[in-house]
């Protein structure tokens, strides 16, 4: 059994990981993974920006007061 598995892995190109059947399958999985990563990043940061916009619209006086404590030298 182990010899059969080793023979299958020996036929595979060295750049194909052991858990993929072909380079095409590996490439498709990598593309899918990258798209999922990008979508989750978009969802995360859009949620943060929407939350900021909502709080800024609901409580503008707090943001105005807090801006007085910002240090311009630490910003850049």
C-alpha cells in the first residue's frame, strides 16, 4: 500500500503539493483562497468604515471635542 502511494507521488511534478491531484487543481484552490481572503477583508473594513460613519453622524459633538486632543506631531 505504501509503495503504491509513493509511486503516485513520484509521478507528480515537484511544485504540486501532495494533497492535490494536479497543478490545475492546486491553481484553482489558490485562486479560490485568494478571492475568499479578499472578500473577507472587504467585509471587515467596510464594516469598520460604516460603523465609523454611523457614530460620526449620530454624535458629531464627541468627535469635535476629541479632535482637540489630537497631537499633530504624532499623526504623520
